[in-house]
C-alpha cells in the first residue's frame, strides 16, 4: 500500500509551513513520519532536537554497513506576500485538470510526496533513508542542523527531489548572502552638510559594485551573479541617516572568501555580516551511478540552491543529483502548481532506483 499522492500533496499544500515557522514545520514532519510509519512500520526514525530548525531522518533497517541511497527534502515554503494576486487560494491545495495548485506545490511538496511514496513501498532490506528538513529557503538551516546525523550514516548517493521536470541535474551554484553596512553621522535634514549620509555612501558603493566585483566563471556552473535584494537606511526624511544596509545575494562557483574580502575592503563599508554561506555542488557527468538513472541528464545546472550544498560536506564524496517533479518556472511564483502525472512519474522512477540500489552488492 502506498500513500495517495494527490491527497497527501493537497494536505501538504494546505499546511502553511513558511520558513521560520518552526512549529508548523515540526507538525508536518510529524505528519509525514506518521504516514510513512503507517505504511512502512519497519522504518527507524530519528527526530532532531533543534528547537528552531527541526528535521527528521527515516531509514530502513538494512545492514548498517551498507551505503544508503539518501533522499533529501525540505518541507518549508516561501511566503505569499500578496494572496489577492492569486487566481486560487494559495493554501487551498485545489485539484483541477490534473494539477494541484498552491504555494509549495512544485517547491517542493511534490518531491516530498514522490520520495515518501517510493520509500513506503521499498523493500525493507534496501539500504535507504529519507531526510526531511526545515528552513531550506532561508539558507538550508534545517539541513545544517541535521548534518551531524547524516555524517554518521554511510551514504552512497543522494537525490534531492527539487523541481526539475523529472530530469537529472548535476549541480548548482553556491550562495553567499551578506549584510553590508555603511555608517554616517546624524544631522537635521535642513543642514545635511553637518552630518554624513550613510545612504549616499551605500548608493556610491552599489553604483560601482557591478563593474568592480570580482565575479568568476565556471565551465559548467556559469558566471557568478550578485543581487542587492534588500536595501534599508534612515528613519525619517528630515534626519540625515547615520546607517544603511544592503543584503546582497551572490551565487558562487567557488569559495566565497574573495568576494567577502572585496566587500570588506571598500572604503564606505563599516562592517559585513555573513548571513548564508553555501558552497556550489557539482557531480561529474560520467559518474557510474548517474549513468544508471532512468531519466535524461541536463547539460546545465539548476538555477537555485538546495540542501545539497550542506549535504555534500558530510556524505564523503557520494554523488548528488537534483531530480524531481515540478516546473522550475513556477517555483516561488504566483499561481504555483504541479502536474500530478509528474509526481506519479517521479515516484515510479524513485522506486525503480531504490530497487536497483537494493540489488547492488554490499559496498
């Protein structure tokens, strides 16, 4: 017996598991654990005790010495800033014309359901595991909390079932998020010459960042990018602002220390805070396990980061692929949806991969 994919997917979309809401995410982790244990009571469960970033690891009772195939999914979603812009309730989980609609349908409740369905039906002797994390959307914080538990698990390969249209993706850029601050001196707005405007300093800095930032290029991952996503400064119009801040999202192809040093060296900068620092992920196209996967391999990387950035640091060089149901173009978008046929296709493919993995000789 396997979970009803449509019903479980609808239930997950209806749960408001926005990043940062630990209680809501913990509830969904409990729901998924109950669903799996009902259908596969042999599964062993480890629940993380981090109060802010919960996680759950479920694994089969296979020989502990055998390397496991690990599926890694997050349960959080991005917020819905303007529900009125949606044609449907973003948390309604409507099922219509073969699609489930709502926030998180593609990113990544569909992948969660496909992985849960496949693991529930897997032979208990197959060395497999499922990691469910929280707060991926704000820097893979749940995966970081679970990293030690994963490091204790012998892992042979990893599937991250993010939305790829059921095509295999071999990696993605890393992410370096910095809060860059400038400092000034307050004065009355009518006498700005008596103060020092931190906002103007920040504006000058951002104006030259484009041509000045030492962005690198990788043959597979492409060129690094930067985006000043949040800018703030000042309090009221008639006071010269003595502080300003920009939160910059940079997508990296290598270690981010050179980029960090560039920001720190700029004359206007008072301090820099690292908010997120995730390395890039690349699995070689010629990896033998990748060659066995029943799906086409894309020649380009994913455009987003995933929990793979954390996991690659604790799985001992095991190959990692991003591969799951859903349409990347609707991730984080208004009227997000997923095709149920894609979810069923992914669940069947994951079940096939699990069966092949179970048939491999030990080691």
